[in-house]
C-alpha cells in the first residue's frame, strides 16, 4: 500500500442503522450448543468481500447497498436468531433472546477505485483499511447484549463495492456464515426463501447424561506453570500473508519420505510447515510445550453427529498436537507432519462427545493460549462464490490473521493465474522476519 494512496483514501459513512427481519418472527429464547458457547469462540470474527462494477442485466442501475440491505432483512426472517441478543445464564451457558432487535448495517462511500486497491495490493490480507471499511460502532463489540452481526457496504468510485462484516462467533462457524451469506444472495436475486433452509437444533450437540471426558483435550491444557510469554503489548505486531502455490507445495512435499508424501494432505503439510517456522521464529524456550490446533468440520456422515443439512451453528472439533519447542525446531518437517496427521486422525464422534462433556464438567474454561497456534481451513468454504448480482468477489475471506490464529484461503495468484492457498500471519516484527527466512529455506528446497 503506497503512502500516497493512504493519504488520498477516505470513507464517508452514514449513521449505522439496525436492520431486523422483514416479517414478524417468533419471540423465543433459544439455547446455544455446548460447542457454540466455548470460551474460545466468544469473540467477533471479521470477513471482507471486494466486488467489481460488473452488474448482471437484472442489477443494471441498481444500488448494491440498497439491494444487500433489503436482502439481509429478508434473510433474517429465516435466520431470526441472528437478529437477537445473547445472554448468559447459570453454568456460563449462553442463550439467544430472539427479540428481533436487528443487526447493525452501515452505508458508506469511498473515494478510490477497486483498481487502485488492487495495484496497492490492499485487496489481499492484511487489509490496511479495515478500521474504516468495517466501522466499530461504539458499544457494539461485546458478546452479551450486543448486535450479533455488523455489516458495512462501501461503494467505490468505480461503481464496485466492498462488503465487510463482523460476526459473533458463538452463533456460527465459517460454514454456517457461508450458508447465511448464500441466503442473502438468494434474496438479492429475487428468491422467496433460501435455497437451503436453516436448521437450529443446537440440542444435537448437548452433553451426555451423565457427561464423561473420555479423550485428551490438549487445547485446554492447564497452563498455570507456563513461563512462555508473547504479549502483543510488548512488541510491534506485523501482519503479512503468504501464498502457497503448486511450486511451494511440491517443494514441501518433496521433503517427505514416500509413505508420507503420498498420504499427506495439503492441509497437513501446510500446518506442519507453518507451525514449525512460527515456533523457530518466536525463539521459544526449547523445553516449552507448543501446540497447534486444527479446526475440523464435523458435518457429514464421517463423524456421525447427525447434523442435518442447513445446520448453522458451530460444528468444529479442535484436535491439538503438542511438542516441545526444541524438538519441533530441530527435527525435520517429517516430524511435524507426523504429529499433525496423527492428531487430526483423532477427530472422531467420541472425541467430539468428549469435548462437549468437557465443556459441561469444566464450566467452559479458557483455552490454552501460551505456546498455542490455531489454523482454520476455509479453502473449501465457497466464500469466493458469493454473488449478489455483481459477479463473484475479487477477494473473499478474513481481512487478517489474529495473534494466535491463521486461516487457509483459496486464492488466485494475479500474476500467474494459478490457484493456491493464501495464509495470513500475525507475529511480532522481528519474529516475522525470522519466519520469512525459515519459510524461504523450506520452500526453496
């Protein structure tokens, strides 16, 4: 992002408004699942979508802000819990009061074009303008008693637009958010109801009677005696994103023995590589335990959780691999890949049931943070397919990484045209330089 463009860029916002369901909806209180109200999900997650001025014949001459705002209201008729407010009851359990108060919606206007942003490389993460493209309405950032969704649609000088949103993660995971976005798309294009009707049924992910912990959950290891510290207030934090195309993946895969090379997924390979490079870059005490948590989608028949099509709650397991920082740093990529493969294989129905029961017995504790790294793969999510009538987005996904979490995003390299995986990373400045050096060593082999 050039300093000149930064100086020129400005956004004028209208007063944020609350948008509720287009029709009356049930006034009920609904209980979230035991996966929804984990402490680790009690935060707001942002997403951003960049669109060209490429309207379909049906959208010619229409205002995307108005179209999306009206479609949002219609979609909320079916997803009415998202227009409600959360409250906490006994045992730290979360409930949503479906009061129809609505979600926050902001209309905005920017003075630059999408082409200017693309030239400045401000479309791919990290987004340097997130604070103005997703205005943090005062008093809206809380988990309890606040709007569950905030959306800002910003028109660009070229006729394109940017849709940015912030979602209370306790309500939905990435796959559920995609389902809701698809419902908005359906409504924008004139449908009377979503192509996939939403299903609440959070009781499907309730504790057993009696609850019993049968698996090890390293993501919630007790860290009372941990000495590792990475306080973001003590460092200059640097955001960057790294592209892994076919060339980089092949270079990594070639470092594995044949039995791992053939049986290792791209997710496992990338996770092992990034976890190892990140650990080396942070110069963690060799005896300290480090973890990588893999977010695993438990929908479908593989995990036998009986979640119906249309379920829009959090449906992710979080198996976690552990190692000393010293072993992870000194051993080859093979060691890290083997750890990731083994722990990912532990994600099973019993693991998920045990995690749900763990939440009930332990009263939703804080997850392990020190020495931990979380990865979420949304390459198969389909956010890049969301089309409100102006074509598919130039970029769709998280605007940046967070300190302990990165995302895998499907991305088309604008130079080669090939598709690969984009990974936003957040590290202290000096650690980022070391991370880049380690990554370069691994991907140039």
